[in-house]
C-alpha cells in the first residue's frame, strides 16, 4: 500500500472519529462507557484464550489451557471482568430510573425499554442455533458434539437473566448497602463448604454475588464512592481473595476449568465476589484517567462503537470462535485451534488466531447488529450519544444519564 493510501485511511478514520465525538454531548461521562467496553471485551478475549475445541476423531470436546497449565490462572484475573459490567450496570440503571421518575415515566415503561434493548439480540442467536443444531443432527453429527457447540453458544445468556432480574429490582436495590448481599454470599459458603450443607445452596449466590457490584454501582450514583473507597475496595478485595485461595481452598482461577471439582463461577463463590470488589475498586480509581483518555477522538470512537453493539459482540463471540474452528477442520487438525492446549506453544499459536476470531465476529456483527439497534431506523437516536453526568463530587455538571 502506498503512503498516499495509508494517509487517506488515517484521514478517513480521523474524520469518522471526529464525527462521533461531535455527536456526543459534552456532559457525557465517557469513563462509564470505557469501563463497559473494557468489561465486554475482557470477557470476549478471556473466552477466546481459555476455551479450546479439541478435535477427537469425528467429535469436538471442550478443553482449557488452565487444565494443563494451572500456573496460567492469572490470565483469568485479567479477563474475568463481569464484576465491572455489573458495577456499570447498577450505576447506569439507578441513574436512568431516577431520571425516568423525574420525567414522570412509569416504572413498567422504563423497565420494558431497558429489557427490550437487552434481550432483542437474543432472538437472533436462539433462532440461528436452533436451525444449526437441527441441521447438524440431521446430517449425522455426533450428539455430544452438537451439545458442546450449543452449550458454548448459549452459555453467555445466563448472565443476561441475572442482569435482567437485578435491573427489574433496581427500585428496591437503589439504597441497599452492598454489605448485605456480601453477607449472604459469606454465609452460603460457610454453610456449604464449612458445615457440609447441601450443594444447591450455592445457587443462592447467583443473585447475591452479582448484587454486590450492582449495588456498588448504585452507591456510585449516590456519590458515595470517593477515591479513598476505590483504594479500600482494591486493597481489601485483593487481600481477601489471596487469603481465600491460599488458606481456604478456593481455586486460583476465576473462571471454570473443565474437570476441576470446584468452580468460582458455577455457582459464584465468596472468592469471585472479593475478587470482583478489587476489580470495582480499580475501576473507580481509573475513572479520571479514562475520562482524559476518552477526550481523544479515535479512542472515544472505538469505545462508542463497542457500546453501540455491546450485546451483539457478547452474544456472538463464541459463535465466531466455533465458526472458525469448524471451518478450520476442512484443512485438518490445526495447531492452536483443534489441538490439546497443553503447552506454551499452543498459547503462542492461539494468540495468532485471535485476529481470525475477530474477523469472524465482525461478520456476525455486520449480519446481526440491526437486532440490537431495533432495526436501525434513521430516526432512532443512539444511546451512546445520550449524555450522563459524572457523579463524583467536584466533577463538572452535565446532561442527565438515560
């Protein structure tokens, strides 16, 4: 490519970024959008790095490099970012509900609008995988392989159900102290691990565990989370997690590992909650730096585009991984794609596959983004250019957050 072509591409990118920056209202707290984008992309990259579909004859089975290289557990600390997503979700929902009440919008109307944006893209995923599963079974594919693929494709949806439930309960959670759901998680783990209680008690934590960062988001909206609170959350959360892993027998990995007897996520444990507290503290400490970084038009354009299609990216990233894996089978067993993830060589090759997964995800995004945008009509105003005000004391006032 010539220098003139490169300069033309750069100028085009900058012009596009400038248009997005111009369309964004000045009072918007762009750090919120940056945190949401980082949370979504963290989950996507984490799944792409620790999920392997190993070719075992005619069948495919799931495997993880964490099975064979448990010392890679810190990778899960970097990319298990669900707590940040719930933190931002609680902040946005409580502010949006307050704004709706001030405008006289009924609760059911506000909730319907939020849940429709959340679940609209789900219909496309369910429809495609219903057809794909039937086609695979009718073509003679092994049932175990089909079950593995469908489970991977639909697994991200569990979090949407939890998030929807917490969103519906926002008026009740607005002033709930995060220590209450944290106490529930602590007592549930004491009962099932310390006193030999029934395993089903762990499922209580599915709501309680993610209620902790969600109610922290509500506290953020109320202006209660100052910089000192961020340091307390980071320090106490990290220390508690280290203690639970070192002395209480909790797994070091913050994601599930196939074949491991205990998972920090399925159902959530106290360790994943304390780890989430540390993540939330770090997120709160990074707010000012993110606000400064988002003043750059190109950086803000990337974050804005991710937020416009956050659910599409989240729901289709596993399908992109599986589509690449299935297509690659036509060329045989490819390293880093169909081979057992049992060494650093696999990790190095898997990193080379990430751009291919991203390309496959871009195809899915182009095909299904209209579901998230409700048809993408011209008159529909993007949520990303609706402003919200930073809630930190001393932060400049701006427009309301919707």
